[in-house]
């Protein structure tokens, strides 16, 4: 006789939904293009190189910070976290259909924000001003939507889980 596998279904109650409209997404993309244009205007082709290098390096730094926290906390992130490229969710984030504890989300966000600023500050004496400004801008540009929704989610007083979907930040009751 074969043993039956029991399935576990979790039912979470949706508490709040934050939607990023197309106008906000287009504005977000336009701001990034405007920054690249300003870099080109200030430093020419070198400014575009600074912009691309700063953006690529920050994506990697954010990944390393998050992954380091996962290793320290012994958190299994595979098949739960991955790279996303659709605005406003750009970078190493929870995958769609994955519920993440709000405290853990906040811990990763705050660590990424602060450690990223410390790294930029530590490198700034050796980098050209344009490159340092590109680093700072792209760091805030990538973190901005996460920070905005996290601050907005703090008004929900219950123990909560978050879930990211394309253009949505969802808060559920645990």
C-alpha cells in the first residue's frame, strides 16, 4: 500500500495592495534614461561607461549582500529568490508566487541600503566624481521602489508577509 502524500494549503488574507501604474513605471524608466543622458552630457561616452559599470556593479553588490545574509541566517533562498528585470522590480528579489516575511524583507532591504552606501562612500575617494554620482544614483534608483513600498507597508500593524508581482506589492496577513 502506498502512503498518501498530504498537501498543505496556506490561506493568507490580503491586507493591502500597492500598484505601480504604467505612468509610474514609465517615469521610473525615464528617470534612469535621464540619468544616463546626464552622464553622457557631463562626461561623454565615458559617462555612459560609468553609468553601465555602476549599474552592473550595484546589481552584483546587492546580490552579494542579500546572499551573504541568507548564508548567515541559513535561509534557503533557491527557488524563492532570483533576478527580476521588470520595472519597478529590478535586481535580486523574491520570485513571483513567493511569500516572504516582512521582517526578513526589511532586514535585507535595510542591509542592502546601508552597506551599499558604505561601499560607495568607501570607494568615493578613489573614483572620479561622475562615477561616484552614478553609483549613488543607481543605488537609490534600484532601491527606491522597495523602500517606498516598505515604508508604506509599515502602517499595517499585523504580522505580515509580502509578495511581489509585476507592478504589485502585496501584503498578506500571516
